[in-house]
């Protein structure tokens, strides 16, 4: 038998060589205790992975076909050998979202497979339990907007800017969704490409735990007087991985990743992950990275395993995901919200999959935070409850991305990250920012959508419109004029959307006399990024 993998393949990755013949430590421990005829759930990862990042952007169908063809060719010989083991191997399932095969196999079979040159490593198909979320039954309806919606100023996006997430499709990977709940108002897309049950294969959506209904309500609920959702105009699809006891195995996650990849043009714009697995778990890396390259934006809970440093959970800890921490009503970080820094993922990492350009130095997680403590939302009994979790915090961010994508459906992952983190609210009690507790600060939907460049602007040009705010303008939008607090006597240049300078204004009367429209404000004579402002009629 060859060497045992010491830390989820990091040593093999660091070597820069094809990783072949390794066992993950948890599987090694199971094999050491296994009887000769006992079958274990395992995942055989092949020695090679397909690289679809070489395809031109937008060629989703060609990318998926390449993944399928690559896996088929790579796995062909191994699959052909399995019948020779008779009943020592069962429940064989090949995957192409990553190059691997799940099966139940005896210790002897596993050790034989390790000797094959086309096998990279073998890991356990682990059983994982859903962490219990804090909830209160039958939360009463309150008059007006929920506190969390007002806190992040999502209602300002609806009222002032007119964006509600229309035309944006959101997917989840959770306990399911009660799609008939009144809060969704029939905005589940429906049809045979809008629901996937990795547990029982049932054709119609359901949620026998309630968690997926709770988090999806925050993302896009609100079709009634209960204004619980951030993007109440968005539609959604759903998938189920956790069974009624709150358990899951890896291959259910993999099946959902693969289902979303297979949807082609019917795939969601956003995949929302409302759970996290504690520890340096790299299992989801390849599947989630392939979805990212296919053009599906992903938002993840940072985890409920805080407050110790390095308590961030996977896959929110990955550099190609947006990880979200939890805050309370008073904007302090929730005690149990998981903290950074993220662990090292070795040679799996490259600048090609960084959202944060400084990731290699900071390993900062969460990327940002949002309300996640005692948040009211929909439940699978048809009513409403309050819940607490970083999954609820991440739901707010997923909803805000939907608002941004309605304004500009061509945003890249890096643009989304840059806009979200550059427009956060920050507080004296949480600084200095950014940090490993809050990330860049607490989510502000209004500022994020305001900073989103319009559709049709090139990525290079849009990059100049996304910035770390060196100053603020109040009010913004405004009807007569605005002010720059703390800089009232300084001079500011104002530019229209074409980049033409339209005037110079003192900080106490910005925009006075101008026609309604979108403008960009920059300190006169200083090399500073512009601030987007809006004058209303």
C-alpha cells in the first residue's frame, strides 16, 4: 500500500505531482477497524481532473460535455474492473462534476484500488449531521418591515432604485423548500428542472426539517404583507440533501452540484449554501469550483462554530466563495459566528480562483457579515418563526446579489465580491476593518446596488467604478443638493456617466442646480476613486 494522506491531499498537491494511491486519514482509521467482509462507503478520486477554465467564458454546454467526456474516459478501465470483485463492491455511482466514483467496498477492494495508477486517492463518504439552528415557534407578525431588512437597507433598493431581483433565479442546497408557503407567492419556477431530491428522489418539493424554507424566505420571500425577503421579485429552484434526521453523506452534495451543472441555460444565477462543515474539508472544492467556472455565483455560511480564530467552515472558507458571518440587531458580531483566518489549501489555490486579491496574505473569512441572530422568516408549517444562524446571514447576501444582478446580469464573481465588500457599513466597536471577525463590515444592500455598474460597461471600466469609500455623501439619493460630512469646505469634481466633468462643488452643496441623474464625485485635485451619487426629480 502506498503512503497515507496526512492532510486531505495538501502534501500531494504541494508536490505538484499527480496525487496517486493515498488514503484520507479518516478512511484509514475506518479501514484499520474494519472486518474483512465489511463494506464501507468510499469515494474514489481519479488521478486527473478536467480543467474547464481554459474554455472561453460562456461556453457552458461545451464545458459540461468536456467534464462528462473526460470522466468517462478516465473512469472507463476502473469501472470495467469492478465486476470482478463480485459482491465485495456495490452501489457504484460515477460522477463528472468532479472525476470520481462513489461505492461501497470492502477493505481489500479499497487497498487494491490504491495500487492503480489512475487512482489519485480514496476518501470516506462521510455522514455529516446538520447543526441544530436556534428557533422560536410561531413568531408573531409585526407591522411594517422586519428589522433586518431595514438594517441592510434592502427596502431602500426597492423603493428608491426599483430593483427587487426580477429576472434572477436562485438555487439552494438544503433541507428542501416548502414552495407553497404564502411568502413565495408562486415564485418557485416549477417544472421538472426546478427541483432535485438527492435523498429519496421525490418529484415534488418538500421540506421535512424547515431550515431550507427559513433561509429561502430571507433570500426571496415577501409576497405578502410579511416583508421578510431581501429580493422579493426573484424566482427560485431547490434541492434537498439533508434527510429528516438531519444527516447527509458527501455524495448527496455531489449529486446536487452535478444537477445544477447539468441544467445548462436553465441553471440558477446564484447557488446559496446555508450550511458549513467544520474543519479543513476540501471535498467540495472541485465541484464548487466547476460551478463557479460555469457561471453560477455561490454564497456560503461562514459557520456557527465561533468565536475562536480559525473556526471558519467549508465551503465558505474557500477563496472562490463569499463567506458570510452573523451580526445581531446592534451590529455586533454574533458570539457563535465562525471566525477566520481560513486554512491553507496548498497548491489547489491559485490567483485564478481568488476573489480577494490579497487572499494569499490575509486568508480573511468571513468576507462580510449580515444579520443572523433572531431573524424572522417562513417555516415549513406554513407560518413564521425566528431563527439564528450564519446561514440566515448568508441568505441576506444572496438576496442582495440578486438585486445587483437585476441591475447588471453580467457581473463577475470578482466584481460582486469587490462591490459587496467595498460598500459595507463599519462601526467603531468592530474595527479596524477588514478583520477576521466581520470581514469588511456589515452588508449594505443600498450602497451595493448603487455601486453596481450598469449593464454594458466593460469589466475594466466597471473596475474603476468600484471602490473603497474614502468619504460619504448624505443624503444619497438627493433631490436638491447633498453634503459630504466632514468635508463641507473642500472642493469636489462631479462627472456624468460618460466621464465628462459637469462642475465643481463645495462639499456642503454638492449637485445643486444639476439635472436629475447618476453622477460620480471625486475630491478636486486628489487621486481618489469616485463616489457614485444619484439626484432624483
